[in-house]
């Protein structure tokens, strides 16, 4: 078949699907994975496809998909994970911080807050990976959408392949879905990064990809990646970054830093960041969620996590206080019945 016609078929049959199959971190510039030349904005199509062919569905779904990714960043997501996985998650988050998209930066901050307690609770130490890369930009496949097209629901979607990179030399193409490294399945982007980062520089990894409705395996040489930037917590105790656990109505709270305030659209770096809530607690029953920022209680401004403890301690037990939280770029009120802890 003529190569051009084959590419047209691939575009019509695959690109439209793949453009909506990831978390849609569309304008992420990923310095952790780009080794060769200038980073290119992640997109879902080929160079000879008009931008409108693939970008429209991404633009329409981006905010909703990004918010879904932010909402899933809770401490429980990482407590069952290995220290290596947590470390790589935070390395990935550091790459998100370079994005011009406020929601992507918010995702990075949300991941740092969610993963840091697990890192500290487990007493994790830096693994010092070889840190190899192959020169691609990718994101975790959206399992729900992939299932609609009878495609693999685990793995990573390739958005861009660096010119002259090991990935290009090994035959990796834009829109490939990578599902395994050396026969080791990869469920998401973190597992994929981890498998590559642990491989010796110069070694060959066999990447299992889904392409043209079939699997194939491609050998790719792992290139050097330099020193990755991460967001590993510097504190050895999670308590150093949170307010005392008493009088917090079943919430684990942290301080709001300037970078998160900017990403979340807060006017200033004030408030108390909800890291986690206890099931059945006053906060949980009120509908307060992890990653909410408490900005007022009973009409009194909250500047820090300690303010939550101080303000609630001056109110009687059983009082239904109005708690104003910042969520999804907007302020909203919930009612919380104060309890003794």
C-alpha cells in the first residue's frame, strides 16, 4: 500500500481516537523526557494533519479531564505504592511545573501534597536511578475511553517523538500506545518512566506497542537523561508541614504556598490546604474534600492551618459553622457541625 494512503488510514482510524485517550495535559512541555532539541508542545496528530483535526476535542475536554486528574491526587493513592513509584511521581510532577497551563501546575502541586506524606511515612530514600530516556512525550491512556474502542486500557500514549532520538531510531511513532517494557506491563506514565529510568544507559529495552489494531515489539536503546528535577519533600516528618491534629475536625491540613496559590487562582497564599479527611468526620460529612483550601470559618478569615484549630476551638461543640472553601477555581460554602476530636 502507498505509504501516504496508509498514513491517511492511520490518521482517520487512530488519531481521532488517540487524541482523546489520555489525561489531556495538552500544553505540557516535558523536559524530563525531551533529550533532543527544543521541546515541542504535546499534541495528538502528525505534522501534515491540520491542527483543527485533532486539537478541537482536546480543547473541549481538557479542563474536565485535568480536574479529574487533580481530584484523584490523595495520600491514599500513594500509601500502597513503592518508594520508587512515589519518587518517580514527584519527578514527573516537577516536569508539569514548567507548563503554562495553570491546571497542570495545580496538578503538580496537588501531587506533591498527596505523595509527600506517603514518602515520609515509609521513610523513603532517593533511589539514584540511572535516569535513562528515549526522547518522547507521552501520557497515561484514559482507560474508560480506550475501552470504547476495544483498545488496551493500560499504558501510555505517545504524543511526540524527538527528532533523532532513540525512540525515533527504534521505530516509535506518534500515537503508539506502549503497554509494556521488557515484557513488564506498565499501567501508567509513572510506571513507564520508572522502567526506563532503572534501565542502564546504553542498554536496549523492548517496548510492546499497540499499533494498527495489533501488538508489536520494538527494541529501543536507552539514552542518557541528565539529573532529573524532583519535588521530593525535604522534611523528614509530615507533621512539620501540617497543623496539630487536634481540633481540626477530622482533617489533615497543610499550608498554602505561593506556587499553589497562583495555580489554584487564589488571590494570595493564605488558607489551609486539606491534605486528607477522616471518613465519617465532621469535615467528611460536610463535604470537604482533599485539595480544598479553607479560606473562612464562620465569617472569619483563615490565613493558615493553625487558624482552623484556633477558630474552631472558640466555637461550641455542635455548632453548625459555615466553612468557605476554594475548589475548582471558585469559592463555595459548606456547613460543618463542630465536634470534639
